[in-house]
C-alpha cells in the first residue's frame, strides 16, 4: 500500500525543496545588499528583478540534480545523517552547475558573495527541513503510523541479529509479525517474536499475516533452502529483501555494486577512494610542506647533534609495510648504534635500552626522531594520520596471531594515529591498537584527521612507552 504513495511523497519533497532553494536564493540577495552588507557595495545596487529572474533556473536545476542523484528514493533503512549527507552532496553538485551556468552569462555578472550566502543558506535550510521531516516521520512510525508488517525468514544467529536491530529502531516503521523457520526447527520464538510456520507454508503465512515485506536471513546450514523459498515467493506482490550470511566477515564495510545486471558484494573496502583520497592527499602535501619548512632549523640542529654524538649516518632507513601491503623505507633520525641489531635481530626497543646513542633516548622519548617522516608523507609513502607502519618481519608474525591485523593496510600508514593519541603506542597491547586502527578506518573523515592532529599536539610528543 505504501509504495503507491512513494511517488506522491517524492513530488511533495520536490515542491518543498524548490521553494526552499528559491527562498534561499532571494534571501541571499537581501542579505548581501539590504539586511547586512558586510562588505561595501562598490558597483552599485543591482535590481532585485535581475536576481529574481533566476528563480525558475534555481528550482529546475536543483530538482533535476536531486532527482539525478536519487535524493528522492525512499530510504527507510538509512540513518538520518547518511540521508543528510546525500542531500548536501547533491546540493553541492547543483551549486557547482549553477555557478558554471551563471558565469556563461555575458551581459551580467552575479555577485560572488551572493553565491556564497546562497550556498550556505540553502544547505542549512535543506538540512533543517530534512531533519525535521525525518524527526516527524520517526515519531509517527514509533506510534504505529506508516508501518510495514514484516515476516522474517530464517533461524540462528543471523535472524536473531536482524530482529534485534529492527526492534532497536522503531522509527524505521518495520514491525516483525512472525518468524518462518525450516521444517526441522523446533524453536517457538526468536528474540521474542513467535514462529508462525515453516518455509513450505510461506504463501499461506503471508496471506494470514497480511505481510508487506519478507526479510530473508538464512543461517549457514540453510542456504540450500534459498531456491525453494524464492520459488514460493515469485508470485507474491510483497517486497523481498535478503541479508547475506557474510556479516561475520565484514569488518570495515560492505557495498553491493551492479556489474551488467550481476550484483557483486565488496567486502572491507577502504573508505579512502575517489574524492576522499584526493582530499586526504592534498592535506598531507600542504601540511608536510609547511612542517618541513618551519621545522627545518630544528631538524638541522638535531642532525648536527646526532652526527657529533655518535658514529654513523644521521638518518636511519627502516623497511616498513604500508598501503596494500607494499613496503617502503621509513626515515628517522638515528637514535641507536649502527650495529644495534647485529646480535639480537629485529626486536622492539625496551625501557633502558643500552643500544641507544647519547642523544637517542631524548629523541625517542620526545618523538623528535620521527620528524624526517614528513618527507615520507610528502613523497606519498605515508600520511599524516593513519595506523603506524610496522616492520615486515613483525607483520608476518602478527597477521596470524591477531584477528583483522592486515586490514590496517587498507589505508596509508601515518606519523600519528587514533591508537597513538589513545595511548596505545610502543610496547602496549596490539589487540587494542588494531581495534583503534579499524575504528579509524571505518570512521575516517577529514575532521577526524584534524582532531587526531590536534590531540597529538595538545598531548605532546612525549610518551612513557616511547623508549
């Protein structure tokens, strides 16, 4: 029933979005030239009609771009912030098109400040409107309005996790009315929901329960039943969704892409692709250049002290493993004797390590020996923020001992990282360190990078476990 009205709801959202962006465009004119002209108007006050004439273009362009980017598709199972991100992304694309089109006009040049006001104002009103609508719908669904009756098909841990998650989010408007299990099952309920029948009885169960949707979540031992279940559902008009039994193997994320009609699942992909990767790389280049420029005097002094206090090179190159398991030479100011690992082999430094040079203990305690890694960042071997790179000899050992250890190589290694600012550096728990690394990869954003950099500066470079 609800699907019949999705088109009408989408049309209503289009109307409101058009009104909001046009209002934001007109308000931007008043804000620039009437309400609060922050900067002096030097070229005279343009006619309001000149700007108002673009209102149809604004409305049509925004609705066209929003439709193109599928903003109006129903997303019952998408959290509000993900939906908000979709809207703001579409707004940014529409704004770029709008600026490009207006710059083609030869007879009149529109105020750049009006464009800035418009972009910010429209983003705010669209975001507030979407969050308000989402909040209203959530409240209505929580009280039983616009709900969909769901039959959950399957048994075991997969179906239990599915039902539990649906119950946690009543705002989705999904109500599990019963569980359908295999003929051999003897369970009476799953997560408090009654078992209403078995796989072979699906058509009758659907009719008796007036279900709107079927969610299939089979356990590892029931996949041979899938063809039979889908065959029974092929003549039903209700929606069918399936939860693949791969969630146990999903750590970083899971996406489905369509390849010429064939659905392909992508497991544990890095979030740093496309524009995200370019943005992070641009940040790395800018900040590493600034760091190398401003820290050059301090690095020259450290280099001189290293050279004067011990025999050997100033810089120490050590093979480390980074993005996609590729190795690179990480640079550090040498803080140990040249033959430090001649007898011991590859080992971690310990408290009171007698292999350190006279100035080495100070450099390691203050993390000043890491400064040359800004060059690694500049040339692309590392990033400012990311999991700390490890030596291949240790990687070969840890990858078989610590679950998900190799996932930390889905992004570039960093000079600092979430694990480091949380205190897990040096000779500390590798399990907690990996947990922090995976948290960082799953939740990456430029703001998180900036937060980690600020925490690194705020907490200082000195750490009790830096030997």
